C-alpha cells in the first residue's frame, strides 16, 4: 500500500484538474497570467512547468499536501538551459516595466529588507522573492528563487527591465547547465493567501524544510526576557548577569528568560596561547578572528563557585564597571582612528597619539585586573559547596530568581565567529579560506565580513556536524542551559568549495544542529540569527521554529550620523514587518531586543507590543525605564501577546514607508477578543543603491498623515478571528490618544497624523448589544500597550430581565470598556465594586494584580 502522502495515493489523484495550466502561459516570448502578460522578451531557453509535472515525494502531513494539491493549478516552475555547465549561471527570465513590485533582498550577507519598484531593473542584488501587482485581474503574483539540486538561486537586476536569475553552487566542483524548477511562481487574489499558498507549495516540492504550522515554538515566545549583549558586549561575566536579573526583579518585572550573549565561550586567536582564553575583550569586532579551543564555557564562567551570590556577603561588584570598560575601549578605538587619520594626512610626529594609546591600554588592563581580583574575593563559606562553572551559576540563578524559566546562551553556527581552532578539540577542524560570492559584492560594507574573511573559518568537518553540536549542547544542557541563540549563520556559503557546495554543506550542518536540538533542547530551544537568506529557510528549518526578522538593534549609527539614533529605529521596524511576510510561513518572527532607556524606546515598545513574539531587552545595568517596561510586561514576566505575527497592511505592499515622504508603516494582528493596527512613522532613512548602504534622509524625517480602517485587519486569515470580523459595529480605541470611536465597514477611514519616530495603536473590538438599548465592548487595561491583549475571556448572558457582561482580565491597573449606558452594578472578583461611567461611553474600573490568581481578575457588569 502506498504511504498516505505518496504521489500514487488515489485520494490525491482526485485533485487533478484539466485547468492546471490555465493560470500561466509561456509562449512567443511572453509569460502571462490568466491572459495578461507579466514579462516580455522571455528568452527561448526559459521554460515553465506546471506544479504537478515536477512533483516529488513529500513527507508533508496529509492535510498540508491536500491543500497544496487543491491549489496547484495556481503555480508552477520556471527553468532554463545553458550550453555550458558552470557553478554560477545568470539568465534572464524576461522583462517587465511599469508594474509595481514588492521584494526582499539581502543588504548584508546575514540580513534582508524590503524594496519596491516598477521594473526588473529596479530590483536589488540577491533578491529573495518578488511580488508583482496585477490589477488587470485584481491579483498578485509571487516569483520565488528556490533550490534545485546543488544550486540555490536569487534574482538580480538586468538592463532594460530584465529580471536576472542567478543559480550558484558555491563550488567549482559542482556544475550544471540545465534547471527545470529553479524558481516557483504563484498567483492569488489575496496577498496574504499568496504567501501561504506559495511557500506551502515550495515546502511540499523541496521537502527540505517545514512550515511553522508543522512545528512547536520555544516556550519563551510569550514571555519577557533580557539579553546581555548591549549591557556588556564581550565583558559579560556571572556577577554582571546576576546584577542584571536582580535589577529587573527589584523593579517589579521578573524576567522569565535570560540570553547570555557573545563573550561567555572559550575562544582565542591563532597567535595566542592555545590553552588560554583571549584576554580583555570588550567590543564586538575583537572576537571575530577568534576560534573555539574548548567546547565549554570560558574561564570567566568556569571559575564561578556555587553559592557565591547566595551568601550574605557576596563578592563585590560595581554595576558601573561594564560601562566604564566599554567607554574606555571606545576612547582607545577613537584614538586609534585619529592616529590613522593623522598618518594619512602626512603628520610626521604622531608620538602624542601613540603615548595616549599606550596609556589607555594600560588603564584598561588595570581595570580588568581589578575586576578579576574582586570577582575572586568571596568572603563567605557559602560558596564551598564544591560545584562550579556554568552549572553552578545557573543553579544559583534559579534558586534566587524563582520565575526564571529559561537560560540560553549564544554561539555561532560554526562555534565561534572564526569557527573551531584546529587541534584544540577532538573535532577534525580545518582553516578554510573564505570565498564571498560575487552576488554579495553589492551589499553593505560589513565589519563582520571583513574580519571573517581576514581570519578564515576553522570549519569542523561536515561529517562531524552532529558530534560538534551535541558536544557543545549536551554539556550546556547538563549545565542548566535550556536553549541557544545561533548566530553568524550564513558563513557556510563562504567555505563550501571543497565540501560539495553550499547546499550540501548546509544540509550537513543543519541536520547535525537539528538532531542536537531534539536531543538536548526539547527540539525548540533555539533562536536563529544572521540567517536571512533562502539557503537557511529552505534547508535549515525542519526543526528550527523561531528566528530574527530584523537586523540588530542599533542604539546609534556606527558610521557616525547623529540622527541615526532616530532613523535606525524605523529601519529596524521595516525589516521586521516585511520580512515577516515570508519568514512567518516558516518560523516564529522574533523582532529582537531593544533598550528601555533609549530615546526611541517607546517607539520600539509599541511595535513589540503587537508583534506577536517575545519581548526582551538589552538594557545596560541601571539603565531601565520601568514605567515603559510595565506597559509591555506583567509582574510575573509574561506578556499580553497577540495571537499571530504582525504583518504589513495591504496598502503598505507597494510603497516605501522609509523615504517616500508620504507613507506610514501599518501592521495588523489579532488578539483573542479583537484586532489591532499599529501605525508607525518610520520615515527618515533607507537603502541607497548607489552608495550600497542604508543612509539617513533628513528631508523625510517629518510628520506623516495617513488613514486606518477596520478592513486593514485581515480577519479571514484566522478561523478564530473571522467571526469577529463579521460584527456589525466595532469600538476603536486609540492607545496613545486615549480616544474611543465607533466604526463599521462602511465608515470612512480614520485620519491620523503621526510625528517622526512616533506611533498609534488602534484596537478594534466587536460591539455587543446588551438588551434593547445598551451596547458594550471591552478594551482591557489602558496602562498596557496591547490593551485588548489583556482580556482573557468575554461572556455575555441574559437572566430574566438582567443582562451581564463578564470579563476575565489579566494585569493590574485601569480597566476600560465602552458602554452606551451605565451598568446597574459592577462586581470585581465576586465583590461589588465602584466604577466610573461617562456620557461618552467610557466605563472605568481599577483592577488589582493578584499574584495567587495569576494576575487574573473577574469583572462583571450588570444591566
């Protein structure tokens, strides 16, 4: 008997239809959709094949397989043939002009972002997909470069509107000349259905990854946490981590997870003692030429003695020390730049610079020596338990901070930035020179790439990938670590020449990583980072279910633009929102951390409140805005998380919310009892193709006007939300303006003007009729950003002549509802309570945080 998802299964044969080839047609040099040309001047060596004609066996679940089969007539594959085999082949797929498109391209090796235009020549290098607007048939078409054999593909701009596809293997030993399914094309009248249908089809076809719907997500997805990176950079050590968690707890918000970022490992450089850690590392960049020489924690964490911070007299720690070290290193780095500048200008006497550098280095070394002495001076016998290292530290953290569910650590995909030092471990590691693909030549200047290319990568043999990850992860798991943030993922494409090419090398590494995750971290304990390329998504996500959708949070412009402290934040949101369109099909989007005391912290907080993922910060010690944090986080460290992931609204698809001087970024999401639209003014910066960089555009940094409407929320994208979308009338609550409105589908859009780096959140809640005259809609806690997310349950009941609205709400603060008439009575947790009602319909009640009830209060209004 054929397996349930075998192509021979007769159940699936019934989905065949004579209309399979009618959506797309390739003939006479034109590629058309439902009779309307998409591209002209299509070369004669380009082919189109219906989906079923290249169908392969798939391990997809039967419901997914049947869903893809039922829609397969909407899609197919583009291919091409060349006369001469090569490891990197470019070919035109045809030409289009005067047609709006939305695309995602790689602006760095690791990161991708949004781009719009009207011609194939407007595309950017390394485009991961493109959506074409086809108003002639009120539809959208997506074209996705995919993987075929040992080749992966991406789009590039061509001349005169041509779309170029590049297929490359990453190895001169892996060559081909013919491709039948190197790009997938799909059509739909709904852009959100388009993404789901297309990536589902690619999943079934490639059979090398899984969709998010097939996987479980990490437990920290609906929790609050802290990452150590911006607090310490490479100076992270146990005392600082302890102090950070304590500060949050003392401030009334208990982190449920901590990520110990880069700086905890055993690394050194090739010119250093092979058995000792590199000393006195401070800022990112210094560690990028270093390699792992042990597969466990570095000396800073190895020397931790159990009970050190549980005693009544713990080792002294100065919370200002991390900032002092960082500032001292920045001064040293700046002086070095000044020296180089002086030399370039022809200055003959640079002794003053050299003396200053020598003095700063000495001061820095003395600061580290003092810190080390303090860290070892435990004055209590409480630490004489015999336990030590990372295991003792995580045990002590959990003993002291009861709500701390997860402790994760950082590592690079190859171990460290520079991989594994040959001869230092049991692994067969080899220094492999880096070969950056020509396709990345047009990407942004990147210190990380420069450093990695400079040092090459110590690559553990791909046959040992499983052993490599298990050796690290099993030790971590035994030490109380519950997950990993895996970073620097796309270095593999640099070193694939002698390992079967980038596809085969990636398969080996991702397979080893997946097996280790299953064994050591419940299969879900991972955040993928620096991974925003189709290789990763199509080859590395059978197990991985969560990853970053933006680049790093930058608190200021590393290139020196003083306005970067503002415009970089809008750029970050654009990355996250548009990348979520495709990445959310495969992984849970993670919008990354930010700092609560940053000048744009509120701007970030508004987006994190409705992004649908975890909320975590990278606050420096002592650098917390607890008033802001408490608008995002409940006292127990959980968050009022939206039901799905935030996505751009339809009217944001073909515009540029970064520098077109007129567009707001609008994102939508669902709560259990309503929908939400966030409108953000991100104008002020963006990609410059000529400069090959993201640059500030001060002329765009101004107030922007726009509109928001009930229909901006795609209610039909969730079976749970769809019934809400059918309500006759909705309450709208503007979070920042603290304003209530009533609206229907036929109402005019709500007009709004938003200042630079500012936002508004629009909560849409169905209005319920109570009795003959009263109307009611719960908003939730007004002291939280995601107001409606605080509502856990809503029930309406009629008992005789009395009608009631009963709500379970989580959190403490001001509960707000709309009520067209004043209730007769109000009950809070079973006792009659006072409330405020105003003629504009605002119904207000103060609710407490009750720890024993998990922060949930029962509210009832009687009419």
